[in-house]
């Protein structure tokens, strides 16, 4: 963890994505006595700090699997005292975390998904293809396999699955074959060598027009290493079930796989389950949620010019209408 002045610089340079919109969407649910919000991906604490400042009686439970992020968040949020509870956990552990805090429901849940600024800005963490580093990519550096482990031990068919499912990589077969061939010479352990393998494997025409040839593979490896989509698949229903009536949910997604999962879960709960043709809504069959956004909202042009990492964001939000059945 950076400390002192360097830590303060890091926090100052971190701009929470779509902050004003997040605050506006959550405000009606948090302006009640004893409100509690779960920031499921607290990161450097930017959204959390602004929420706590805007709502002086709000209690925040912040989750993150990255111990370094939690240390930064603790420093940043210290001024809010005992209104802050930070927990080292993946967001699919939310039901257990709430139970440990004696909570059966909360007024707000925020998901700011994907890789954090802290992780991208630390070359030694191995998330970026722009800087040569060991291929780690673990959001929790003390847990599980690394990206190098995946690259050097997965059978070719499994590599194809990862690249296709999590990177939506159309050259998955070519890339997986190239990785297997290259690792037979010597294990692939650093990002520069992997980028070279990918550049050689992707056709020249695609390299000229399809963006950086490493982007989709690095995304796929990161998701596989951290089990991100499996965790989100379990976390989304748990988060929505935890909302009190009138509680609000906001999710910021940065690639189509996450956004589709959020869209599907919100959409299913915003529909009536009363069979078509009946003149009245059946008790217990009405919509659980009211959607607060029309489709997915994007960052304003002036924001992504100022903060390029907001360019791919898709925001969706919903409000809880009824108690859980």
C-alpha cells in the first residue's frame, strides 16, 4: 500500500465514474433514518466517500476482495468514523456479511464492476497489457491461481472456452493454439511475451482495425482468474433480495458480459408474473422492481474525455417495490 502523500495523490487522481448520477439515483432511498448501503466493490472509496458525505446518518458496508484497496478505502473513509464497516470479501458473500452485521435488509446496493483503477495502475499486478509485468491478475493477491497458471496449464480446448466465453474473442482457436505451442518452448510468465504471442496469432487485418489484439484475451484471463461472472451470477439476486421496499440498486458495468447479466436480472424482476389475459394482477405475482433507467445509461461526453475509463460504462438502476415473497 502506498502511504502518506503518495496514497493521497492516488485518491485525488481517482475519479468515481458517473458519480453525480449514482448519487441522484440512490438519494431517495438513503434519505431515511438509519439507512444502510452496501458498496459491493468499494475499491478506493470514491463513491462511498461521496455517499457518506451526502447523507450524514448513512451507514456503509463496503466489500472488496483486494486487501490493498481496502487499506486505501479505510484511510479515505476514516473521517466518517463508525458509520463505515469494511469487509474483505467477494460480493457473492453479501448475505453472510449482512447476517454478521445483524441486517435483514438494506436501503441501497451499489456495484461498480470490473477491474479497479488501483489494479490497473499497479504494473506489478499484471492486469495491463501496456506494461510488461508478471501475469498475475488476481484481485486478491493471496488467493487462487494466476493468469500465468491458466495460460500454462489449461488444455487447449479450455483456453478456447475462456477466450470465447469471457473475451468474446473470434480468433480464440488460433490464439489458444499459439499459446500452447509457445508454452512448450518455455512457460509464458510475463505480459510482454503474451502480447507478442497474441500479435503474431491475430491476423494483420484485424490488428489494423480491431483495436489492441491483447484487449479481449487479457479481459478473458482476468475474468477466469477471479471467477467474476460466477460471483456476479450469485451476487445479483442476493443483492436485490436484500433491498427493503423503496430500496435502490445501481450497477456500473464495463463490458457486455456483465451488463447483459445485470439487464437480465433486473428485467426479469421488473415484469409481472401474472398470466397474460387475466383482468387483475394476481397477489404476489406483480413486478418486484421498477426500472429507474431506460436501457443502460452512458457517461456524458465531457466525463469520458476527462476520465477515459468511463468510456465503456453502462449504468442500470432499479427500485424495490414489494417485500420478498
